[in-house]
């Protein structure tokens, strides 16, 4: 081994020995034990009894966090009920943009709106069954509602 590596290895080893001796010889944190066991038991109880106000005791008891009366919580826990499915969300409508009429006040013809039989002419700002018409532009309409935003383009059957 060359002398270039010996000096750093010896220095690292010596530092490790010094740290080990320091940890074994002197504690890192001073620990002071109480004088008697009875003093340690009664002192915190007396302190906590003085700190709790009657208002907080009333608030805690009124919420009954641990069911002091030892009655079961209602409704009773049923692990099978956790696996029951909730009612499925309503299906998303299948909207189809039939046509757009441009002009001073653009309008669009849309099929598939919930609660509407057939096609319906709509304008910007109209709300039909919770769906709001946000924008009408050339060959496209933006509709928002039901936690979804639809961007509809004019159906062109000859381009299938």
C-alpha cells in the first residue's frame, strides 16, 4: 500500500476510535431521575387537575368520544355493508352536434340532451338539464356540466 493512502486511513481510524470512546465514556444527554416514585406519580395528576376547566370537561363529555355508557354505536358495524355498491351515477348523455348557425347570435342544433326528445336549438348561456352551453364557434360547441366538459364538432357522415 502506498503512503498516500495510509495517512487518511490512519486519521479516519483514529477519529473513529475517539468518537467511540467519547460515546462510551460520557453520556450524550444528562438523565436526572426523580427523588421518589410517589412524587413523580402525584405531581402530574395534580398539575393536570388544575389545568382542566369545567367547560372543557363538559365539551368532552357531550361529544362522548369513547361511549362512556358502553352502548354500541348506531348503526352497528357491518363489514358486508362496506362492500355494498352505492347507486351508480347517472349515465353521461351522448351528445351530438348536428349543426351550427353563425351570425350575430350564434346557435347550434344538438341531439341527446337529457330530458329533451330529438334535437334542440341552443345559444350561448343556455342551461338544459344542468348542462350549460359555454361557447359556440365555427363547427364546434363547448358544453359544461355533470363534472365534464364536452367539445362537440359537427358530425360529417361522409368522412367516416
